[in-house]
């Protein structure tokens, strides 16, 4: 399969994630959309590395996965704590973190 197809798939996945971030108001859905965008960027890094015949794309994708895992831990903990106190995870309420 041609690596350009992976770049096109990456662009489609990133677009779906961007639309999810811009349209949805639920924090968990927005969080999942950001993760989809990070995975699309990883796919693009690996595809471009394959096209150019270098290894740096895989290394960058690995570091992005490490940062994404840390983001999941911290972000999900914040979302769960907000849900426990407010019984809502809507991002429309600007004073959600004020106490």
C-alpha cells in the first residue's frame, strides 16, 4: 500500500478530531477528539518517515504517545473530579473550576 494513503487517512482522522473539538460541548468527547488528533499526527509522522526512509518519525511518534498517556492520566482525573463535584462535564460553564 502506498504511504500517501496513510497521509490522507491521517488528514481525515485529524479533521474528524478537530470537528469534534469545535462542535461538541461534552468534556469527555472533546478529550477523545484531542486524542484522535494526536493519533492522526502520529500516523502522519510515521507515514512521512516511511516516505523519506528515515527513523525519526517513529521516534517522534513514540514521544507523542508518552505525552498523550500522561495527558490521559491527568485530564481524565480532572474530568472525573469535576463530574463528582458538579454532576456535569459540560465545557460551557466558564466558572467550573472556581470554588
